[in-house]
C-alpha cells in the first residue's frame, strides 16, 4: 500500500528524490496555464484581461481543493508512517467523497454568481462577457479539476510523487494540443475563442480524473466505495477538515490577495491588469521548484511524524531553507537579464509588457522567503498544527501586504504594490521558520 517509505535513508536525498518528479508535475500545470495565457493573448488585450480577472477565483476554488487534499494527505501519511493501513483506506475514500460534495455545491453557486463576483473584482461590461463565456464552461468541468487534486495528494502521501507528475504532464500536453484547435478553429474544430480555452482545460483535466481514480481504486487499492454509517463518515471528514480548512485558508490567501491586488491595479487600467496577470502566470513557472519542494514536505513530515522521527523533519527544514534561498537568488539574477525578452512573448502591448517586467524584476528576490513560508506551512499541516500555518499566511497578507500595498500604491504607484508583496514575503517567511523549528523541537521533547 505504501509505495515509498520516507522514514529511512538520507534526508537530503529523500527530499530530492521526491522533489524531482514533483517539479515536472508542477511545471506541467504551469505550462497548462501559460498555454492558455499565450493563446488568449493572441485574441486581444480585453480577452487577456478577462482571463486575468478569472485567475483569483479559479485559484480560490483550487486552493480549497488543495486544502482538502492536504488534510487527507496529512492523515494518510501519518497513518502510513505508523503502519495503520485500515485508517489509510478509510481516510482516502472519505477524502474523495468530500471533494465530490464540494464540487456539487460550488458548481451551482458559481454559475449563479458569475456577474456579481467579477464585477466586484473590477471587471467592466467590455470584459464581463468574455469572463462569462470562460467561467460557465469551467464551472461545469469542476469535477474533473477538483477530484484529481485530492486524489493526487493521496497518491503522494503514500510516497509516490512520480505517478501524479506523469498524470499532470499528460493533461498539460493534451491542453497544449487542444488550446489552439478550439480557440482559433483549426481544421474541423469550431472557432470558440476564449470558450475554447476553457473547453481545452476541462478536456485535459478529464484525463487526470480517470487515471487518478484508477490508481487509487485498482493499483494502490486505498479507495473503496461502500456503504458506511454517516456518523463514521462525518467523523472522518471532521479530522480531514481540521487540517484541510486551515490549509485551504493558507492556499486561499494567495488568490484572495491576488483579487485585492487585481482590484488595486485595475485603477491603472486594463493594460496594467493584463500585465500583472501575465507576470503572475510566469511566476507560477518560476516557483515550480519552490512549490514542488514545499509540497513534498507533507508526505515526508507526515510519515516521519507518524514514525516518531521528528529529528528528520528538522533536518529536512534546514536543507529546504538553504536550497530555496540559493534558488531565489538565481531566479532574481535571471529575471534581471531576461524579463524584457520574456514579457513580449505573451502580448504585443508595450504597456502590458512594462508592468510584467516590473513585476518579474522585483518579486523574485523574495522567493526564498516565500518558499520558506510554504515549506513551514506544509510541515505544520503534516504534524497536525494547521492553525499556526493559517495564522502566518493570514498575517502575511492581511496585516502586512494589503495595508502596505494600499499605502505604497498611493505613494509610488503600481511599483509600490509589488514592493509591498516583496516585504511581506521577507517578514512572514523569517518568522514562520523560527516558530516551526521551535514547534518541532518541542514535540521531540514530549
């Protein structure tokens, strides 16, 4: 059942072995998003601005799904580390069932509130039609987006990071092929414009839905749907959500803040919104390594926590911190040289590109700190201390970033917003590292 025991062997080598396939999986999903951005950018600035407005909402929904996945994976990994295979199976099954219930609720609510939500984000009538076209299809395809997210976290919690990465790579490849076909109507395919991008996304995700469920049900045999008492299921959901809700909050904070930042930037025009949207999409590519390393700490820390080997978690923390800072410095230097050449690949507007370049030459210096925050949040979730993870991320955005962004926007314009993001990364990353290390050491002495 457990594909890879993470409680033995070298800590550094174990983390790298888990991270390498995760990087390819993360890059696949980033390429998935960048492909949409690239082809939609060919349609025009309004369409690109429309997809930028959808980004925070899509991320919020994805963040809730990831929260459920992290909550499920936290329990599964700890159960796997302690050898409790019955609990592994029960939790994995209930996690998938919970994600299905979530999909049903959000799909109905999402379809009914498209205009209200995106108007609140600052979208005008000239882009609202494009947003409606995209999101009406995306919401209907939610089951194929959300359920595999939870499923892939379960697979990783058993020590297998290769299979989810392969699944995501296949989906990304399918999206790359289908995007231009449906957007521009190549050959026998209909010309659907921005609707074609949404359709290609959903069709690509269907692949991940089918394969991940097959792996869980027939290869790993950890998901088995059978009739059980509702009280038993609810108790399992309660345990999942104890970690999952704070984990979702941590994940949601990024898109919520992105929505607030988008609203602030919308005061500078649609070109600025489009430029920010392109910058954040490229950033997801640049942060693939950081996110991959942070994500593998859930199964790594969870299994070692279950096996009562907390000292290995501290070793892992220190190794990840050093690695992420080196990576952040490398990316900052690279963007200082290449940002001017990368931005025009997505749009011809000089105003759009100016904002994109500004974003990419300010934020990367803080990637090491942001990576530290993400890594520490993963560890705290894995060792059943999710409220602290949520607290650090909440303070980062709502006590530091947003107030500072409003102040600095008034002082020095859009550049001030990006500097505020950078400062929030540095402060919250540093404090989270000190606290998490102390929390793990305290646990060792219990």
